[in-house]
C-alpha cells in the first residue's frame, strides 16, 4: 500500500444555481488524498498515530459501526504505519462480512463485537479497562477519532491542504458535514476573523451538537495544543439530515447522481451528499451574499456507498 498522500485539489463548481446566486463555489477534494486513508479521517487519525508511536504502542483499538468509514481508515492506516489494529464493532457479527469489514480484515484488523448496550459504554473507563484486560495493552482511539488529537489534525485541513499560503483566507464560508463535530471544531480554530464555518449535521435533531462543539473548543484551548487563532464564528444547519444518520431517500440519491454526472464529483450518501444538497438549497434561497466565496470540504467516505447501495437493493426487494 502506498505511503504517498497527494495534496487535495481545489475544484470550482459552475452551475446554473451557483451563477444565479452570484457566488464562487469550490470543493476541497480531501477524497483524493489517498486511496484508502483520505478525507477528514486522515486528519483525525494523524496525531493519534503519532502519540501511539511516541508511547511505543504497537496495537490500536477503536470503535465503529459495521459500515464505519473510521474503521475502514484505521485498519488501512494501521497497516500502512506498522500497527496491529482491533475494531470494536457495534452489534452482532453478520456473515458474510460487508465490504467495509471485509476490507478491514484484509488490512489485518481483528474484529470484536459488542452488543448495543455495552457499546453505548464505549467511552467509559470501566469498558475500556475490560477491553484492555481481555485484549491486552492497546492505544485506544475513540469512535470517529473524536478527541483532542482529532481536533488538532482538523486544524490543518484548511491551511495545510491549500495550494498556496494564504489562499484559504479568500473564502467567506467553509462548509462541512457534521457527525461528531470534531472536524468543525478543528476548522473553526483555523479560520481568520470574518470567516465563518457552517456545519450540516447528518443526525436528526442535530442542534445538540452545539454543546459538543463548545465543549471541544473549550477543552482544546485549555489543553495547550497548538491553536493559531481564536475560534471563528460557526453555525449549524440542521434541516438536511434526510431522516437521520445513514438515512437516504430517492431525492438525495438523485441529487448525488446528477451532481456526479454534471461536475465529476462523487458524493457519499451519509455525509457529503447531505451537505452539498444543503448548500445548493441555501443558494437557491438567497442565504449567501452576492459575491461570497464558498469552500465545501469533501470529507471522503465514498467506500460506504458500496454497502449502502447493497442495503438499499435488499430493502427494495422486500
């Protein structure tokens, strides 16, 4: 597997909606950084891997669902950087393995299954101690890479991923899909005054994430970890979840298909499709000002589309 990570390209989007709104719209294609470890997943893993290496751990343990992009990326990154990996999977084992878990096993990941009640305790000291006793000494990365190391990595998405220094600060609005809010927190910490981060929660009733974001920002600033700026203003757009996490409908699927055909940008159904749909809808509503410059963060996760499409095919036959 290649250790080479490519600089993510910036792609301008020209469409009738964008032209009518009189804005400039660009996509930062984090999905093109690496074949397997891409998107925001790499940024959330980077400093966790460095800490594990510095502390001489040889094994990583993390958590996720059966279709988790984080499980997929952690398995690949562990293989790339010389770690053995353990994935603690929510729910019961189902054979044959879906494409996500099959890939993880191919990368050398050991899968351990927890029932949903136990899985809900994944962040407690008691469960983590139980796993250490059962599996041996491991470096634990939380679900989704959602810790201060993850936030630190995400502070580098905007500045370090841009083609020229300072170019990132030409954008007025930076838009990103939001699951755990780790990526949004990191981006907010990396923006200049006058810029705004806009997050599109993919969970139903996502307004609760405001408290999570504030907590992440407060804890990060108190940690002494590098932060170039005070947090920029940020906002949640909670009306584009399409029914909740991993929920899709025909309208979202059609939008994704048309966007790919028109612009050559594939979208994952769980995260980026919902954010891109939301941005286009807000443009049609006149939410953004004339002449505004928008940057949409493509956070990868395209591997999950295979499993999602298989699941949708099964449901269509019921």
